[in-house]
DNA sequence: ACGCGACTAAACACTC
DNA sequence: GGAGTGTTTAGTCGCG
C-alpha cells in the first residue's frame, strides 16, 4: 500500500521532487559516497582515521539509525521498498541529523588529536628547524585536517542538498553557523590559526592553495566551496591528491541544477516567491537580489524559525499526549525511546534554518503501536507509516480528502503554514473552491479570483499552475454544486450548498478501517493533514487567535470523513445525540458504524467526528457559525 | 472485481 | 491569433 502510494505520489506529482530526489539521493550514501570512494586512494599515511574511514563510518550509521528509529529491524532496502519517497526522505533526514552529530564528534576528536600532534611536532620542530621530514609531517597533518574539513563540508553539502540543513536564504556564502556546535567555525578558525601561526614556514604551501586561514572558514561553509577554490585543485607535493575527488564532488553537487534547497523546478521556492529561474545561476542571482539580507528576508527567516521551533515543541507535547492516550487505551506502549529524541537531533540541525520543506519530517512513531490493537492486519505497514507524519509535497488526494480536517478551521489555523509551505492542502479542489467562494462577502467569485485565492492561500498552488487551474475549471464545470452566474462584470461562480451537501453522501463511519487509516495513515495525506492541524493547535500561537485554538482546532484536528465542516459538523449541532459519544476504548474495541444515509438525511445521520466527540467534549459549532467565528480576515 | 470519487491531462469551443 | 474561460472526455488511482 505504501509502495503504491509512493508511486502514485510520484506519478501524480510532476513536481514531486521532494520525495523523488531524496529517494534517489539516498542509496549512494547521500551522494557523497562517490567522492569518498576516490578518497580511499589517498591512503593517508598518518594512520589516523582517514576520510574513507570517516565515510565508512558515516555509511554504517545508516542502518543503525534506521534500526534506532524503527521498532522492528528493517533493512534500508526494505524501508525503501515500503516507504514512500517523502517518508524515506524524512527518515533519512533524521538519520542525517544523527550522523551529523556523530560525524562532528569524530571531527572534533580528530582535530583535537591532530592539534595535539601538531603541538608535539612544533616542539620537535623547534629543535630541528626547517627539516624536510618535519615539513612533510606537518603537511600531512594539515592535509588530514583539510580532508576532514572537506569531508565535513561534503557531508554538510549532502545534508543541505537533502534539505536537512538549509542555507540561510539570501546568504549564499554564509557559513553554517547554526549547525551543531561540535565543530564550530570559530573553533576551526582558532585551530587553524594556531596551526598556521606556529608554522610560518608554510608560506609556500599557502601559495599552492593551502591557505589554511581562508580555507578554514570555507570548510564549514558548503557554499563557500564555490567561492574560494580549495586546495584540492593543487596536488600536494607528496603526491597525495586525495582531496581532489571529494572536493570536486562537492562542487559538482553545488553546480547541479536544482541542488539548492530553495530552488526547484525552475522556480524560487522562497516562501511566497515563485519567480521562474532558468538555471541555478539565474536563481542565485535572483536569490541575491530579491532575497538578500534585508529586513524582509530576515523577518521571513525568523517566522520560519518560529514555525519550526513551535512545531518541534508541539511535537514533543503531542508525543507525550499520544503516549498518554495510548497508555490509556491499553495499547502497546510505544518504544521506550522518547519521541523527542530523534526529533531533537533533527532540530539541532534544522532549528534555525529549516525551510518550510523541512517541516518536522523526522517525526517519530506515535502511530506505530497504536495501530496494532485496532487493526492487527496492518502491523506491517503501520511500522512504516509511523515514520513520517509530515510528508512534504504531493499527498494522496484520497487520503487527504477522507480524513482531512474541516477546511475552514484548518485553514484558519494553518493558513500561514499553507501560505508558506509547499505542501499540498489536504482538501479536494471542490472543497477549496467552495471555501474560496464562501469566504467572500457576496459568496461569489470569478474564476480568476478563485485562482488568486488558491495562490494566495497556498504556496503549493504557486507552481504547476496549468495543472491545478485546469483542475479548478474542471471541478467548477463538473460539480453541480458550482453554479455559474452571469454577472455585470462577467461570469461568477457560486456554491449551491444543497448540491454540495448532496455531492458526497457520507461514507466515512466509525469503521475499523477508518480508525486504521486515521492512525496508520499517519504517514500520508490524511493524517498528515490531521496532524498538521494537531500541530497547528499550538504551533502557531502567534498566528492564530488563541480563543479559537481549543475549540476549533480540536474539531479541526479530529474531524474525519469529510473534507469540510459543513457536512460533518452540522448534524452535530442539529442533533447532538445523533451519534454516540464514544470513549476511545469503545471506539477501538467496538467500532460503531454510523449509519450511512443518503444526503437527504443529512440532518441527523451525518457521521460525527467520532474522535472529536470521544476525546474532546467540545461543542462543535455549526458550519456557518464556525466559519463566522473563524478569523476569516486572517485567511485573506 | 466493481463502482465511485478524485485527480490529471487533454481536446475542443467560445469569448474577448 | 492568443489568452482566458468553460465543457467534456479519458485514463488512472485509492478506497469501500
């Protein structure tokens, strides 16, 4: 199922670069593997950990990390087969975060060791000034340092390319200051200064490109690689040209079109920007001009940082809550490992730099065990689906449609998110169109205004315009609920609510399948949406009216079965007792089928959001009421 | 297996 | 003629 979803995702998403690219990047060890392989030929004579060994270490971490995150032992190959690209990407990003830390610990240790050795050599060097052997040894040390730095740089490149570490927008040459501090640029700088200060002899080396001082800062900045030519261009006197490959590899990655996290499919992916750029070069120009380091860009960055931080905090909270819920439901407790652990690793790398695309990808596995008691049949896939709650990019329409939250409430809560994140909204076109129309005072919109609403509200619809616009038109024409009215200005579209309610008789019930999908489907659209809403509950405290968080988000998060409020909530209001209020236990053990009724009976028999009523004794407002309560002004 | 809804793509017609 | 709009058909997919 997940495999299918993956393929479907790719198929149905011409822009589905997130999953695809990451998937293709991963198997070879993050792309850096190629470079590292040639580094093996270097055969560093120092006997220290060679770049190859480092790479080997790095590669070895992958399965380990997978095992760490997976409740069951799954090989990476299996993971690849089962996981969809976005899921894989999320998983791998988690791994990368872990690897990053581990690697950097290695780097640090190595550098400390080398530093020690260098000091020792300096002592000896004072007694044997300017001896050839010493020079060679120093060279070797420096080479090794450089190798490590280049490896680190390469690794960072990989991470950056995969979106784990993103470049501060508009600052193409800014070092990765926000990386985990195991090796911070200043440390390296200091180390290099000490090394170079102790060895004024190395002028000649510097002239050959071994300008350590400048190289230092470069080494921690992946972007700097393209700015200042690294030493690898110059074979070292002792014949070791080991740095050639990694370096070239790194720069080749840099030059790969679309390798920039903010550049994809010929468009600038800066939040709110969709400028077309033919190639990376043009994009970089655009980036430096349009998104330079100015107040606006920094403000946007700050917002993004806050979003990420809030999400991470919220994830921790929600994880705890889930644990408690599951414990309460007598479900198999989730893995002893704290949910926040992997996340923290991720956050350490993405906290302040994550783009919207790197939303909590590394989400842990709340649903893993939750699935088992409810749908034992789904144990296999449930493991997988647990890995990612937030898949970015195209999502499965059906899922998202089925389980998505009430569009108005979720939009109200997450409009900032959808505005900026390139995430497909978990609503059908029809519901989106309806929402757009209903948001207007006179409840009518021209086609172009509908377009504008889409692009204004969703970053996702700022690209692939031909596709979704066609879909919008198609939906307008296809569905009877959309009525075209000739106006003075031209044609406007309105919504026939009655038709809209009739459009889709309630299908979703409290069936086990629903629960199964609600939970095990976490990895994708539906839960994606639900979880987004859940996260949004407190992820955007600054962006949403606090007064509406508790009520609307509760319903928004948990509503199932309909893609919008109107069809789901109304009957609750009209007849609060129409649907049984179930405790979670009841729900899981005795799934209740809400009678499927034709649309005519929508007053009473519409399925209620079972989970919502079960877990939140909130008074769910009427659709209209809800919409009117929502800060609609925020939406536009 | 089948039907249905949703989505995508495409062709075509019409209007400005 | 081209762009925008509107309609329709076909194919695919996920789901019940």
